[in-house]
């Protein structure tokens, strides 16, 4: 029997928000022209957007304790976040009007995906420790 669709809805909706935001004309966004510009607030926005996305993609599986499944899930979510980040940059470069794809944005998207996964792991470890402390 397949899992219900509803637990994945927040991640799907957030992915739609990301696609809408990355498709908006970029006239009001700063242009990144050098390596050092990747430290700009724009990159923090990419980091945040994709961090939230990976956190939301992991959320439905927060109580799944199967090690083999957990490893493959992590790989799939990492790959999904990185590929989605690449697709948004390619769409900005070749499809969206007034936008320009940027390799540094792609790196920020990938870093955000990994950051969200790390934060999710830390969040879950803290919850597990709190539950153990309350049961003892």
C-alpha cells in the first residue's frame, strides 16, 4: 500500500514557491559578477529557500527508523534538492525573461539543501534526547 500524499504537500508547495520566486523578473535583484559576490544576501536567500525545502522533504520521514531506507532517503533528497536547484538556474538562464542563471546560485542552492538536511538531523537528535530524558 502506498504512503498518503498529504505529508509531502508542504514540500511540494514550497517547491512551487521557489519556482515562482526564481521565475520573477530579476530587475530588482542584484547581479553577481565575481566569486566574492557569492557571499551576498542573495546567496543567503538561496541557502534559506533550499534549506527549508530539504527540511520539508525530510519531515514526513522523521519517525522512520530503518537504517537502509534512511540512507537511501538522504541520498534521494540530496539529489532532488541539487537537481531542482540546477533546474531553477537553467530555467533562469534559458527560459525565464529578465533572469540570468548563475553557477554561484546553484552552489548556494546545493549548500542550502545540505544545510537543511544537517539542521533536520540536529533537530531530530535533540527531540530524541528530550524524549529519552522525559521517559527516564
